[in-house]
């Protein structure tokens, strides 16, 4: 049984209005019409939404003052498992992304994303794990692949993705004076990647 994206979104949003528990479970059973895969995907989205709500209510910015100074942060030169951090290439509200050198079993440059110190509360870790799992489900040429995952010696989770270098799409278009038709061609590639995520039951909300 195939469900269109609009139907999936309608089921998801309707489920949000139900009380978590028997009411929501009964609704999903009827709405998904026996499609176990669809129900699992929607339940994963609902769980991620609940965890995000918990995070907003209890962000937990405290830092454990008993940690050794050497454990307080990572930076260029830090070694995490078989990855040596080279430079910071991105930063968000709860995590930092580094370019890293994988040393084994093969040598290559990768992107390593790790939760910030002080943000490693249960709710944030749950959101991080949900993001990691969502990305691992993706298999599309325009979406970076998850290669590995683990945790630091202090217990903070991280995951490793293929490193994609370059400039932003808008900067590329302006630099090469692309015509509107060519710009739309690139935009369609982005839309195809987002559609792939939707087909996996993932809704991009940025």
C-alpha cells in the first residue's frame, strides 16, 4: 500500500493532536491501515518531536565542573577513536562539525559532528541520535552519507559523514553568472534530495 507525501504529513500532524498513549496508538493503527513501515516512520517523527519539546523546556546548559581541563573541549589535533580533528568547519546550537583525518582502516578526510560540552543532556542526546538515525536512512547522491558513529571517552556521541567541500549554491551561481534556467536546474537537484528524505518519512523543518 502506497501513501502519498501529503497523506503522510496529514497523518503525522493529526497524530500530534492526539494524547500520547492509547489514543495516539489507536489513531495510528487506523490511519496507517496495517502498513507497519509507515507507522514506524511516523512514530519515529513523533518521538523526535516530543524530544525536541523536552529540550526546549529543559535545555540543560550546565557543565560538569569535575571534568579535567583536557576534557573540556576538542580542537585541531584532538584524536577521537580513529579520527584526528583538523579544523572546525561548522557549528550549530547543540553540536560542532570538524574536518577530520580518518587514519584506519583507510585514510581519508571526513566530517565529524559531536555534541558540545554542556549540551550532553538526555534530551539533547536523544535528538542527536534521532538526527544520526535519520541521516543513516538516506541514500541519495545529493545527501552526504553517514560513515561511522560512536562516543568519546567522556560519553558524548558523535557521528562521521563524508566530507563535501565547496561553496554555497548561491555563491556558485553568482560566481559563474548562471542563467535562471541553470539555477533552477541546481534547485531541482536540491528538491530531489528533500523529496528522498520525505519518502523516508523525514520532514526537513529548517
